[in-house]
């Protein structure tokens, strides 16, 4: 396997464990994994839960990055399945079939002692420390089935490149609006308020013009038999139908 590709997979695989742990810390211990994908370009993590709030997403992302900065050790050990089968602190998927010996991947704690803050049965490839993951960013959180959510995320250089591009976009928008980046939100709010006011004025003007036209047309009413009728070419206008 290409070294760079393998390193990207290791980052995404290890940070998936941190993400699972962070969801338990921020959202609920009942948020259990329903599936995942780990590749060099991204990771996805499926779990049973109600929709996350924007703040919960931010808190999960922040907590994962805090653990990355701590640069805790990542270790793994093979043990008899019977030794960890009943342990609630070792995450395992009871629908899966395990052999007599299993591999436990541990983050934090002392290697070989199964006392980390994140422990899972896993046979994948991982970094040696959380600091190797680099920056972690959640790209999206959405529903994929009833009661099942999906987080898509990136780590390492990919996360850095996304952050850099978003920063460049913000700076470009700020320049076009002739606003310092720090004042950009205030500037946009001001423009939106101004736009709403213009729309309100335009609508009021249309209503005044419509009222003036209606009064003018009333004066042009003609008798067609026993019925008063107004015949006038109004050109292109918006029609309103009332019931």
C-alpha cells in the first residue's frame, strides 16, 4: 500500500475511535455505531441517535481535537475474547462474530493494561499517537434512515486544505463587500436588512400603482347590456385570483 495513502487511512481510522468516544461524552452513551467507512479521502460514521444540534456537532469536533492535541498513545493488544466480552468499557459489536482471541485498540492509559479512555475491538490500521491525526473537521451530519444518523469527517492534510479554502473564500467575500473579515457578519446582516427594506418599498409601490390603476379603470366603466364592464389592455401584469 502506498505510504501516504496508508497514513491517511490510519488517521481516519484512529479518529473514528475518538469520534465514537466523543459522541458518548457529548450526546449519549446510547449512541451506538451502526456502520462506518474509513478511506484515505474521508470517514463516515453511522450511529443511532436523534438529530444532533449545531452546538453538539461543534462540541464533538472540539473534544476530538482536544484529544488529538494531547497526543495520547494509541496501542493494541491481543487477548482472549472471554477476558473482555463482558466489559462495558470495551466497545464491541454484539452482532459480529469474534474468534477466541481479539485485538483491542486502546487510546490513552498504559499500553497493555486496558485502561484507556477509548477501547474497541478492531483489526484495522492505526496511528501510534493521537497527535499524528492532525486537524479533525466534521463535514456533515445527516439522516440516512429512520433513527440513524451519519457523520462525514476528514482529518490531517485534508482537514487543513478544507480550512484553508474556506478561509480564502471568506477573505474573498470580505474584499468584495469592502469589509474587514471581523466585521463581515455585521456587513452581511446590514445588506440583508437593506434588501428587505427595498423589497418592502417595492411592494408598497406596486400596491399604490395597482390602486391608482384600479381607480382610473373604475372611471372607464362601460355598460354592456345590464352589466358594468371595464375593458382595458393592462399589458404584462401579475394576476391575483381570489376565491
